[in-house]
C-alpha cells in the first residue's frame, strides 16, 4: 500500500510539472486544508530565484490584492486536483491587468494529500503580494512560495514565516521578508522596474558534443525607444578576465541578438545556444561574457561559465541504446 501511494505521488508531481511552469523555492513545509495535517505533496521545480531583481524581471505580472472567493474546484484526473481562486488586485506594478484575476493552485481541501506542502491553499480574505505568470486559458499561476508573500497589517512576510510545520520552507536571503513594511517594499519593486536588468543562468554543464540552450531576459526599465544590442566574447578567467579567442569546437549565438525598437518597461527574451564539437572541444571551464547595450545610454555584462565534460555525447548515446 505504501509503495502504491509513493508511485501515485510521483505521478502527481510529474503531472503538476507538465501543467505549471514553476520555480525552485528551497525546502517545503507540510500543509493541508487546516494547516495541521502532515500529509502533503513535495514538488520539484524547474527554476530558482535568489533576488528580488530576478523575480521582478521574470514575472510578467506583479500585483498586491486580496483573495475574495473560490472560483472552482476541478479534479483534472485521478490524482490531480486544481482549486481556482478569485484575486482582486488593488495595486498592479507590472502587467496589463483590469479587474479580477483567476489564480490556479494545485490541490483541494477535500483531498489534503493533494495540496503542495509548501504552497497551502489560499483562504478567503487573505491579502498577498504575488509574482504571476499567465496560463494559455487566461488564468494565472505563481512560481511557488518564493513568489507568494502574505500581507498582514501592511507588513510583508515570506512563506517561511507563515508555514508552521516542519520541514519549513527557507526563503533565499534577498527574498526573506519578516514583517517588512509594504510601502518600503513597494518602493523597492518600483525602483527595480525602473532599472535595466538582465536575467540568465550563470552556469551550464555540457557533455562534449552536446548542444545547450539558455533563456535570457533583458528588461529595459524606464529606458526606451533605443536599439538594444548583444555582444558575446570570451575571457580567460572569472575575475577581470582578459579577452581571448572563442574556444575551438564551440559555437555560441544569441537570438534575437538585437531589438530595433524598445518600448519602456518591456522585457526582451532571447536564447543563447551553445553548440560543441566532441572531436575538437577540450574538456574544462570556459568563461563567456554576454554584453548588452541600450542606445549607448545603458550597458552591462553577464558572465557565463560553461563546463565541458570529458564524456562524449556519442558514447553516452551508444550506451543508452544498448
């Protein structure tokens, strides 16, 4: 019986990941409909955020508001339940939002084990600061506990101060809010939105011969109506590295590499593609600078470390075929 339940939980987690794009938010707490049961679901998330800047940049919608009522409860399949809530925004920092929003959560109060352990179901009347993304059907979801902040008496708390059961979710240092004033945090969000930001992973590991892709976001803040351009180069080390030739057996591109017209407060998404030739590329670390410039007014750079494993992709594939 225990083995059967474990299999069901694994299937549930895989199904959940296929429906929602979620992010890693450290360790989780055990929660159910009344926040007292120890039965719950753990979910592995695909992304992670450690700073307010990255979370602000990668979230299409940011809003403060109140959960007003339950919209619907649906059993998607034998093990997946979805509860949708009506969220009434009072302040929208980012996104074209007009009127009520429908926010989907995994789980239902009728099946406590189906509730994600670090993401308890909303309750009517709760007030939150949420960092959201849109589903194709016009509903919304958020990126786990690191994108959900409860507001009590105009003070903001990250979920590790709301969850009471072990193991407790641990917020990243820069997203660890324990009674931070709502006015001050709102100002920080606004200032962040006004600034230029670039979000991208800083490390990728590839087999020799493997192709890797990295998603990037360039947010231009208050700067606009200027061309944004990327430039990729290589340096010889991580700190104040000197320029050097691109590695032999490696091809790196970013597309789109420029944006002809940038409208203020817009996000521009590109993909860095890294192709390696297993017959030529040498294993080890390579340091790549991704530089951006917006109309000659604002510029910056991001260091990407590429680790090439000694194992060749062709050998790995042949081993799998056997």
